[in-house]
C-alpha cells in the first residue's frame, strides 16, 4: 500500500481488493471512486493507492488555482 496518501484521503474512500482502472494493476487494494456513465449503464471505477494519490493531488492543485477549499474524496462527484 502506498504511503503517499494522507489519512484524510484514505478515510474518504471505501477500500477493497480489485483492479485499478487507471494503471491496470490487479489483485491490489483499491478505493471505490464511484459510478460513471448514464444511470442505466453505470460502471463503478476503482483506483489503487498510487493512482488515487495522483488524482487527489490533481484535485488539490485545481482547488488551489480556483481559490476554493480542497476536500479529500470525490474524485468522481456523486
């Protein structure tokens, strides 16, 4: 498991064993990011800790640039 995730980020997600949509790693601990697609065809995306750290860092940078608070979680808004 990655050490690059803060406890605030780690606790914002539900974790299980599975496959990462971003890097393709299989049988690793992944966080449920949430569903995408139209309601009748939704799929749920999962990301490993390393990929989630990158996604959250991008969100934090975007929030800082927009002048809004960064809140961990919600890579895919629900």
